[in-house]
C-alpha cells in the first residue's frame, strides 16, 4: 500500500478536521514520499531516537500521536531538535505524520483502548463530540472491585512507573463505574463528575486537581502520559498490519520522559 493510500484510509477513520484549533494534526514533514510503498514506524512521540530507529529500519513514514511541530517555530537552526528532525526527514525521505486529538476521539483511539483494557461495559464518551465519539470513556467494570484491586489491574496492564491517587482514598472502597482518558485529562474532572464515575484514570494531574477531585468525591488516578497513551499506538500497529503494509513496527525507542528516584 502506498503512503498516500494509507493516509487516506486513516483519515476516513480519524478525520484531521476533528482536531482542536490549538492542535496540529496531519503532515508535519512530507518530503515527497506519498507514492512510496509504506514502511511505517509508529510512535507516541517523534524524537531523534525514533528518527534514528526509522533510518536503521529503512522506514519511510513515522506515524506519531504527538505532533513534532506544536507551536510554530520562529527559526530552524543547527542543534535544534525539531530542525534536526526535519533535516533528517528530507535527507532520508522519511515523512512524519501526527494523529493527535482526532485520534483521541475515535473507536480504538487513546481513550477507547484504555476502556477495552479495563474491560468496561456500556461505554460512552465523557465529552461527546460527534455520533458515538468524543473525549474519554466511562463505563462499568465487568465485576465490581475494591480500589486496591483496580489499582493492581491498572499497574499490571499499563506498567506505569508510578501510580498517583487522591489523598485519603479508601483502598477497600468498592468501585464499579470508571472513567478513562489517555494523556492530559485533568481538565475534564468536572465532566467526569457528571458521569457518576467513582474513579478516573488519566495523567499529568497537578496538586490542586487532586484536591479538587477529593473534594468532589472522585478518585483521581494518574498513571502517567506515556503509560496511558502507548497502548493505543500498539493497537494502531495491529490495524496497520491488517492492511498488509510492506513493513510496520511499534517504536522501541519511544521514551517516558519522566524518571523517578529512587
């Protein structure tokens, strides 16, 4: 399948027109590869390490969740990471494409995959945007569990470096209704409260957002940006494999930019 046909297929599923006005979905760098047979490296974040991995595997498309170019750069200079990515992209004929907030909303997107991992039932978006789609997911666990059991499931399935949760949370509280949103989802706390969820799995939560959740009787669980979005990248690889591409692989150089000591 040609890269142009792959992108057409993807955009029929996750239309880049659905991305937020502040976002930058779609082509980040297109050095003239549209008619090439697709050799795709899927990643969460396009970095120089991922680019070197793409070069080593003769990939011609880096398909990323996070945009390479988020804010318009004022200059491109030697030594700058974005400039170096662009230089290498043109030198080695490697396109860089991003599916961000459009991919967040769709079935088998970032939130939907989290809901599937937790085996939620009767799932609906936290914030609907169009027919059956939207940001986040909320649903019922197959069987009610204690909060401690839920945390164990999350830790086992997502393998985060750390789990942060609301202060004074009762680990023996019975949980049946859970909300999920991959990546930075703390701004959706008010919407989550309205869904009746008892626990909310997301990431990038700040000090006072944990306070807000506690005061609103919502257990906030922060598993980290990488852990909550990487599974959807893995799912995307499976979808691409079903298209019989020349080559597709999940990046092994994707990084969780947070480290904890000890």
